[in-house]
C-alpha cells in the first residue's frame, strides 16, 4: 500500500497519516508484487485485529486471538484425548472441515507425488474440487471460511476488542502479536498454517513431549513453541533478526499462563542457519550462554520446524544445520517437519509446479540416504488423522514428517 511512492506505514510513522486514515486504507488493501500475506490472516474467524504498535522497522503489529477448541487445563489434567473429544467430534473443526478421521479420503490416483494432477482437468486447466456441504457443516456456520480484511481498531477502542474476546477463557486462547502483508524476507513475522498443524500434533501427543527438551528452528512468532511449552520441560525457540525475536519474546510473555500448569519454560534465542556456530556474543540480546548450549546438546530430544521450506537456499541451510546439531547431540533425536505444498504456475515450466516442495523432498531423501558412518536418519510421513485443537483450515496440501536421527558411532 503506497501513497506517492511511499508505503503507508511510513506516512503513519512520519506523522503525515493518521491512524484513522491508515485504518481506512487497510480495510481495502492493495498489494505489490513482492508482498506476501498468510492465508491464516485472510481466513481467520476473528474479523478484527487490534493494531498495537509499529515495530522497529515501522511495520504495523497486530494482536490476534487464536481459539483452542478445548482448554490447556483440560489437556493438562491427564484426561485422554478420546475422553475429551467424546461427544465433541463436530466441534473439532476448522472453517468448513471436520476432524481428519471424518474427512473424505482421497481417491486412488487423485494426487500424484507432487500434488498436481488432481488439480488439472482434461484440458490441463486448474480445477478446484470442493467438498459437498453436509449437515455437520451447517453446525459450524460460525466458523465458515469467509475472506475478511483486517480492521484496525483506533486508540481508545481497545475495550471493544477485549469485549469481543471476553467469553474466551485464559486457557483456551493463544494471543499472538504478528504483522501482515510483509516482504518475503519478513514472512517469519506472520502466522502460517503449518504451524497450526504441528501445534495440533503436539497437543494430540502431549504425553510424547512431556518433560522433553526441545529446539525449534525458524520459530517466527513463536506459536508452535508456545504450544510445545505446555507439555515440554524446556523449549529453545530460535530464529534470526532482533525485531522478530523481540516479537516472539513478547508472545511468549503474553502466553506465559499457558505454560504454568506444566512448569514449561521457553527461551528465545538467535540461531542463523547460514552460520556454523551458535551466537555467543554477550552484547547480542538473544545470544546463547555456554551453559545453554551445553544444556541443549546434552538434553535435546526433539527438534521441530514449521513452514520454513519456501526458498531452496534456506532449505539447504536448514538441513545443514539439522545435521550439524543432531550430530553434536548426546542422544538420539526425533525431528518433526511441517509444511504446506504451494502450487505455482511458472513461465519457465509453462505448468503448475511445487518447486520449493520438490526441493524439500529431494533434500529430505538425500538426508535419509546419507551414508557417512556417523548418523542414520529414518524418515516417515505422519498421517493427518488426528483431530484439530486450533481453529484453522486444514487443507490437503499440509504435510507432517517425522525424522529419527540416530548415532552410528
């Protein structure tokens, strides 16, 4: 969004554009070719977002409430998931979807390994297949997938936003500060669907992660680490960029009450995949102490990453980092990788492709076939047949992979 060639948020920062003017412009957003906007923000059931501040680079920062379908207290009480979900199967929905166990299964041949063939008709045109509406869909009318533009609440109207959320209890809402419509290099400041998928799995398998020491790579806004913190003993949530890490740290503070029942701890740290060493500069605000590095290497048993596979160079850097860390860990480790296959039409191929996804799969295969005499990686996909714990749209292009890293020597 620009005025006289200058982004509107810069006008606001310079004092030439009022908050009301910015709100009016944001109600009718336009995007440049380098703008990236997460579907989570377009199809979020919350129709209003409170703009709380401008970040260090002048981007609007919003506060959103993400609803849990049942409270952390219920899960922490020791009840089995099946007990909690009894009689509530149809509440375990995203906009117009039921639990995956109730979802219509893919027909044989409907998707190839690239997830492309099912989307093309006989003439090669893109074909959108929509699931028929059912009676259960009508029960979720309030969660329908409506496109909504962000509405900025002006200063002094925060109470209206709080009133809208007052029926949500502290233990069934995750509060996240984030940006929207960022350049590609700032996509970590948005919330992405694969983070919700991984959070779902963590909540479904809470006993698996209880008491663990966990490392998240590319934690972004921190929502997955926050969910993991409700079960794990300690989570190191890592990313790069002081502004992003500060936002993540703020989100951890906003949701500290969710970790308190289980005694979990989240530490926000800098970890640059393009560097071979941990940042230990005491002047850097999110650097590592020698004790923290030792704790990670001695006790970490779980590594996770969500929606970080969108650039081939970064994918390569992540897998190099993954190998380096798992090789240096004292014990075996399980890695969880969540992602969304994104289809794009390219002039180079004159076809619909999933280039970033294809590169991810090739690199994952290389890791599994690695024979260096030091590490052995076992890779398997995780079936998405578990219920949703967060309200979002669980589309068929979402995937979750499990990698077990074992030392050979």
